[in-house]
C-alpha cells in the first residue's frame, strides 16, 4: 500500500518539469557550435600572427637580396615569391594546427574552440588542407561562404561543408 497523495504527485511532476526546463536552458546556454563572431575574432588573431611572421620573413629575404623594394616601398623583385610564400605559410599554419592534438589555431585556442569532424573527432591533415583551400571558394563568392556561418544550424561555412567539419566550443 502506497502513501501517495494527489499533492505529492503534483510536487513530483513540478520537480520533473523544473528539472527538464533547467536542462533545456543549460543546453541552450552551452551551444556546442562556435558562432560567427567568435570565429571571426579568432581568425583576426591568426591573421595578425601570420602577418607578423610574414613581415619578419620579408625583412629576412630583403636583407639577403631575395626581394627588393623601390623608394615607395613597393616590391620590385620576386613579389610573386612572397605571395606564394604567404599562401604556403598560411596553409602550413592552419592545416598543421587544426589537425594537431589541439585541433585549433592559436586564435581558436584563445576562444576555447576547436575543429572536429562530424563524429567530434580530430581531423586529418588532408581534411584540414581541403578545409583551408575551400576557404578561397568561400571568399571568392563575395564572402557568402563565411557569412553563412551565422545562419546555418551547426554554424558551418561553405568550407566546413566541403571538408565535413565543425567548429565547436571545447567541452
């Protein structure tokens, strides 16, 4: 024989409803996907870091005569070399960092976000390379490939769809 009363059933139901509401609120707060602005500022940090490295390399190459500048500061010799070097250094940085055990560049680490595959696993260097070069397509399309991050359910850009990747908040 149970000593349940209608009042105790209501309290149990109310407690269950509150627990469900609290859980739902927490899941909304703990959005697993990194949003547009968080990713944009993380990229800005990476761009500043890469610019510093590339300017330093430019000075080194200028000291050894690999590149030359005119009086206006324009590159007069081997400008294409520096363009290619910029792409190669950026590719190495993003693909190696995002496929490493950290799964993030320094900018992403600063915001506690990382790149994963759809199974929330570390991505391979090949997938990170596909993701990197797919960003050029995202940019060529009037930046729409990046803007779509703000509007897709899993906060994916075109390059994320192409490479089957997600950018998530670290758990």
